[in-house]
C-alpha cells in the first residue's frame, strides 16, 4: 500500500507495473480500489496501473468535515498523478469513477489521454429526484440510518453470482454513511452535460444489463464516443465479468494514439 497526504487527508493507492500509457483506475461510490483487482492483474505486465482509494473509501481517510464533491475528488486524482510522476494517463472509471474520469479529462485535458467509463451515470435520467430526494431525506434525518440497500440491490442482474453479490453488498456497507450520502447528492450536480461536452480525448462507454446513461444523448455531447455492453452482467462488471471488461479495455488501448 502507498500513501500520500493532501491538505492533511491521507489517500491510499496502488501503483504497480511499468509501461505507457499509465492506467488510472477510479472506483465508484462505496467501493474501493480492490474492485479493479482483475484489471490490475491483467494489465500491470504492460502498463503502469494506478488505483487510489477515493477520500472516504477503503484505506483512505474519511473525515466528516471533508468535502466530497466532484471538484474535491477530481483535485485529489490530479494531485496524486502529479505527485507520483504520472503526467498522462488513461482514466478508467466505474460508476461514479466514470463521472470523475470525465471531469478530469474536461478540466485537465493535458493529463488524460483517454477515458473509459464503465456503467457510469454521465447524464442523470429524467425523474431521478423522485427516488433521490426521499433517500437523501431519510439518510439526512438519521446519520446512523441502515445501509441504503434499496439503491444498490437493483444494480445486480439475475445472472450475477449470488455469493459474489453478497460479498459486494457487504463491502459496500463498510463505507461510512456520511460519505455515501454526500456522493448520492452529486446526482444533483448541474455540470454533467458541460463536463461531457468538454471531453476531447478518445472515449469508450461500457454499459451493463440496463442503461445508466442514454447512448444517443451522450453521443451528442461526446461525438467521438464508442459504446459497448457487457453480456449477462450487472453493474459491478469489473468483478462479475472481468474477461469481458479486460478484452474491451485491451482493444481500446491498442487503438489509442497518444
């Protein structure tokens, strides 16, 4: 395990392998860097693989008074890359991590050579507030409220392995509730479309069993986007279908001109 400290906040990360382009793996809400273990194992032989625990997750610090905004999280990622001498990366983000990859590419185009978003919400679907507002209200009333299973359980597909599903749910539940709640609130962020429109680098979106972002709407914002979908697999593709994700990522990298 490696660590850096930014503004008093300890951030843990994995940095393994050699070779360009470097891959920056960015996990989702309530996950951690271990959700990319199959990808790191596959690509570290030919690429430098960098996988942080976002603030509030895994082995990184999770203070209640910290900011858990897109801006803060993206700045952490940029600071990490600068600090460890990784000036240019392909950002591979799962779920929330894909939205962070988009914002990193939009705000620091010199740093990001390509983006791969794995089943990410890059344009919130109309009516999202109908489920988000009651969820945030419940969590806001009671900081010790039970883990919001009603958000995460529909992310699985019927074909997902039951034992792995139980393990993933248990791992998600370990994330401090104040972190999970703050990240749910990011669905209200007003800059989703603006950030996507600013992406100029090669882009791949890989959906799962149901679309979290409308491909046609996203293509209008990112004309160079390519789209794919995993088969017989729910949201947690990196663990449930690593052979599919690895093959698509390998093909994307092989066609990347840096």
